[in-house]
């Protein structure tokens, strides 16, 4: 192992969170080294319009995702089972390379609602402690909407997020989301224009008394130059969006909004194809001293640093902490330990509508263009007597119906042959679906730990996911999907398929990459790993940033909040930590 | 009070030292700036780790020339040169050993530099790190490798002498004219060349093919030149690489990256003032665009709609700071479409600057469009939305592509 000269800051991962913090700290004048396990990715070279529209390459063969040979997870539904490794990604898509999962994301950019940051307190105040199902381990985040809002704004300005604000400084605006927290300003770019499917859905929702709004989207609607001087071009609804890198410079990611500016800074260095093995601590365990990593030649290096920022994907954040012995590993039997606790997912539901005389031109689409309603999300409706908490964001977002994967077939269609072909031809243009991306609340037995049986190529244990849907979430899924079906019925389709999430979690079908928790934030070190500044309890020069910090998952996509948390951590480091390095909050 | 008096006395003392030390430092920074204006690194720095050690290969119509090592290394650089040797090279094109320099070294432009600028530049060059790197500058084939032939060349193509200000014009205009003709040596690429590779008389800055790109017309001709560009368009282009008509690409990307983005604002303004006033000898008659019914135009319109309109918009309007507008754009009307063909066929990446770090890329279409289709779409954009220029043939596309391979 060779030792490199010490740097001020080492950042692990150059996706959204890592790039945001690296850039902020480089602006502070610190020497910053970013270490990325995947390759360098760049719009001009990797996402050329002539080659990017390749469904086989990017969707079927998962080009932008982490290679499972390099690193994967094992999975099981409950602690009594033996976990098995995922050899191909299904349920979720961890990213790889500069930009991370932010290259192939959809672009939906919600802010969490104010009550989410104090969910346990909020539900206790509104319904009483006894109303919360015993299986759930809900927690507050240790922060507040007021503390988060400026950082959401920072993220949206960098990403050029398009949308229509429903609440600016307390003033409600018809046409926007009536449930969103008070915003200090509007979206940087106006909402995208809506295709036919979302328009039809919004009309039906409005007729039922709901308040539809354009889904906030980090696909910009017009040419936009962000505060770093980086320019994006307007989304063209090309339909090769989710799972693809954007060829049009329209979808915000670290590579389209931050890295072009960051790479110019002399005090920033990126190492790509370099995988961090461990975060090092001194003999007291209370001071991080740097990291070790292995480069593409197989050489091992130690990079000492004064400040260590872990900003990889949820899974790797948690695994690195477990491998490095930081915090105490969570034990579901004793309910002790914090590293790995409160792992949660998202509950995916949808309703498919088959029409006879409509043409949706489904090949027109984008990961984040659409209309949604929030009447049945989170605690926006009265849960008294329902026997569950949580809800989902109901919306129509046509992502683009690519030729291999898009096979809209009504129930009872034969699996092959002339009738199959006929059904596909009849339904391709005239089918749409309404999704309901819903909350996932944490339980005592949903957690992350090191797998005792399976190892990665470096001999380190893989991360083991123990997860199943809480009964609470399945009840919620039934209820909310029923509400979606009511809207769907009012649109008079010929027939429809109503699919709430049921049964056990399966790692095979894609659901969402919204895996959260495992190294959560909070105000109590006995039940959380990081404080509200994303600073690790008891290791003040170590920050762990990402969706790993969410104590549970609301019915929204996580990226806006990941971005805001990254800005929040950077703000705390710049304004408080550097002035007085040490615990910013004493336990 | 006493303390502050003492402090200010020390400060006075220091400042008097400083003022004595100042001239050397000023001369050094002036010299460095002149080197930036003259973009010496373009030909003399191949490896950024070895600044000014030469080695950049320059493809000329006559063969390959290689930029010399101009560090003060005594063996392989110019360490044994005197100031007079240097001045002679810069103003007469004659090197230390009496060897004549090829016109690729733009002494025909540098001859316009006044003595003081040359002295400053020389003073700065003395501070460079001497680097040992032998360079064979002359790699031309026979007979062009015979340097005595350059006597004839010089006799035809070279006028020696410092820039003479035009008393009827403002100081700003004269500064601009000097920068363009002298250190900036814009004409080296942008002025049409005669058979010998010298500047064609009376055609200054009217555009020429250089290294497989077309260095466009910089006169104030409204159809092909900078007539439609505002002064701010010119400044923005040179400072940031980006304006509404273009994002610097190809050799000009390097010129922006290494040179013009570092120019003082006053100098960029002066250049803009000068270029806006430098009319062509005669404005060519604006050609008529091809009819939309022309078969090439119809095919081109179809391809444009399918492949180009998403970024450049159906009306050719482009998107600010990222996808250049094609409508009413003089760059599309150049007499030679080589840059357009090249960019469509092989793609290109715009320059990145501090002001505009994005560096967006034009994708390559050689894999998806055949020669006739590339010709049609280039013909279409050259004859739509206010543009008008000669159509492009599949054969021209073939030739451009052959040179790229």
C-alpha cells in the first residue's frame, strides 16, 4: 500500500451528493480529492445522440449501472432466511461512474413536505401515539422544513428544475401543488409542456375535485445556465431518458450541471475507476484519517485527509461504514446499534388503462414529464381509522415506450402467436398508465448488514438487504391504488389492470431505485448515525451524505432531498465546522 | 500613534523598494501578455508539462512543419540567441544561424510589432525554464525544404515594417488594427492564400481553409462576414468562446482557450471596433438561396427535421449558449462548406472557458447519414432561414471525409 500526500478533503463518490460537496468545498479553497469507483462519464463522449438511443445497451444490458461482478447485494425477506446475491439488477439500479445514478435517473424532483422531517412527532400529535402500528419504527429527522428549504432552492437552481410552484412564501397558486411547503422562490424554469396522457389524467382528476399539477422535473424546459455557468438545453421528449444518459444536455446530473465547472478548479482532483475499500480512523476511533482505495491496475493506495465525505449510493455508504467499523452495527434482535437500521424502499403501484379510440403516441416521453396529484400522498388525507399511515404520489409520467420493453397487453392475451401480435398492435398507441409511487415505512426487521457468506472481488463481505413490505405499506397500497382506480374509471377505458403492491418484496421486477436509510440522521445518537449536518456522531470529521440518511421514505422520489442534504452538509462545513472543527452538536 | 507612524514609515520604505523592483516585474508581465496575444503556445507547446519546448505539428499545403523549441535551452532551444537574433526572426523571418523561417511562423505579422513589445517579449522569454527537447522543424518534402527558396517567397509575400497608425482613426481603432494584423496574426488563418501560401493581396481576412477547417470571413460583409455580429458578439466570442452564432470549435477553440480568453477587455473591444469597420474591398452580391422545391433541399429538410431540429430547433433558432442558431447565420454562407461538412460528419466539441464551462458537442453523423444525405442537409441549412450559399455535393463530402480518416 502506497501512501499519498495528505489532502484537506476526500470525497467518496462523484454522483450528485459527492459532486455538490466537492464543488462547495473547492470553492472554500480546500484541496479536494474525489474518488469514484466507476469510469469517467461525459455527455459529449458517452451520450452522443447518434448512439444513445440504444435500448438493448442501456436498458437490457444496464450499461450505466454498477457491474454486479464488481459489487452487488444479497437479499432476503426476513432474518430467518439465508440471503442470496443479486447477479443482475432488477428491483433497483445502482449507478456507476461520474454522475452516478444521477445519469440514468428519471429527473422527478420533489421536495419532501414539511411534516416529513418530523413524521413521528407529527403523527403522534395528530392521531395519538397509540394509533401508530406497532411494527413501525418511525423517526424524526432532527431537522426542519425551515432548515431544509434554502438548500432545496440551491439544488433546484443548479439542476434548472422545471415546474410550477404551488406555494411561494405562503401564497398558494392555483395550478401548482397545493400541498407543498412554502417555497422561497419559483422553479428556475417553467413546467414542461404536457403530452396527451397526462393532460387527459389531469382533466379527469380535476373533474373529481382534485388539484393536479405538473410534476417537478430536472429536465429543463428551456435553455438554462446555472449559477456555475454550465448550460443545459431544453428537453425534446425523445423517450430515451430513464436508464439512459441524456444526449441533449437536458437532464440534470452532476455531469451536466457541476463537473464541467468543478473539473476546472485547480484544487480539485478526481480519481476514477478507483474503489474505496475502507475509511480509516485513528486509534481512538473518533477521528477519520483518510481512506484506502484500489485503482484499476489493482494497486492499493492510502489517501490521508483532514475531512472525509462519504457520498456514494445508499448501499455503499452503509457498507463502507460497516466495513470500517464506524458506529455500532444494528442488531434487530436486541434493537441496539445504528449502522444499518431503518432501511426502507418505496411501494410501487399502478393502474393500466386500455382505450379503443385514443392515440397517446407513447414514444413521446421523458422520465419526468407528467401531471400528478397529491391528495392521497403522505399525511395529506385523514388517516383516522384507516389502520395505516403514509400514501403515494399519483401521476401519469410517460417515460417513452421503447421498442423492446414496451408491451401493453390487456388481461387474457395469449403469450405468443398471431393473437398476441394483434393485441400488441391494437393497444400500443392507445394504452396509458397511472402510477402511484408510495411511501415505505421502516420496521425493526428491515435493515442492512454484512453478508456472512458472499464476498466481493476484494474479499470484503457484500451488503445484505433484509427487507419486506410492512403490513402498513400493503394496506396503504390497496387504499391508494383504489383511489387511482376511481380516477381511471372516470376516464372510461375499455378495460384496465389495477396493480397495487401485494405480497413479499421481490428483487426481480424493477420497482424504483429509491432505497433509503441504513445510516440515518436524527437528534439522538442511540437511534441515528449522523446529526442534522450529516456529521457522524462521535467522528466529527466524517460526513455521510445521501438517501442513506432518510429515517423512512415518503411517497416521493428522493433525489431533490439528496441534493438538498448535500448542500446542507456543505453549508454546515463551510460556515461552522471549518471555523471550529469538532462536533457541531454534542450528543 | 507612534506605532502607526513607524508602521507607515516602514511601509514607505517598502514601497520605495517595491517601486524600484517594479519595472522588471512589469516588463515580465507585459512580455507574458504579449506572448498570450501572439498565442506562441499554439505552435510551440505540445505538452503542457513542457511549455514552449516545441513539437506541435502543423499541416500546411506544402507538408509538415513543427514548432521549434523556444525555451532558453542552449542546445535545443534558443539559449544562445541574442536579442538581435530574436528581433531579426520576428521582424525579418531570419533565424539565428541565418536560416530563413517559413511563413507558418507568422513573422509577416510579427514584423508589425514595435521595438518595445519585442523587448518585453524577449525579457519574459528569458525567464522560461530551459527544456532539452530536439525538434526537427523542417519536415517539408523537396523542393519546399530548400530554405533559399524562401528568398523569392519573401520578395513576393513579405512586407517588413512596424505597424503604422492611421491618424484619421481613433486610438482604439488603431489598437484593434494592430492586434489583428500584428501579434494576433488573425490573417495567418483567415486571409486567403496565394499559390505560394502567402497572403493574397486585397483579400485580407476574407476566409481560407486551414487544417481541414474553414477560417471564416472576418470582414464586415453582412452576408458572409461579421456584418451582422454586434461588437458585443465579437467580444463574447473571443472572451468566452460562445455567442449566439457560434461556439468556437476546431483550431479556433484552441485560439480561444490559449489566447483570446485571456486578452484584456480593452483589447477585445478594440479588435471588435476594428473588425466592425474593416469593410471588404467590395461586397459580393448576395446569392439567391436554392428553391425549397429543389430535390436536395427537400431531402435536406427531411433530414434536418429528423436529426437536427431537436437541438437547433425547427426554425433554426438554436438555444442560447448551447446550440448555435443556424438561421440568418453568416458562418453558413462561407464560400467553402468544409467546416460544416466536417462538423456534421465527424462531430465536434466546443471550447470550454471559465465563463462557459459546458463545452457542448455536436454529434457525428457519418455513421447514420451517407454522403448524399450529409450534402443535402448542409445544402439545406446553407439555403434556409435567410442563408444563401452554393450547394454541396456528395463528392465534396466524400473528399472531406477522406481527409479525416
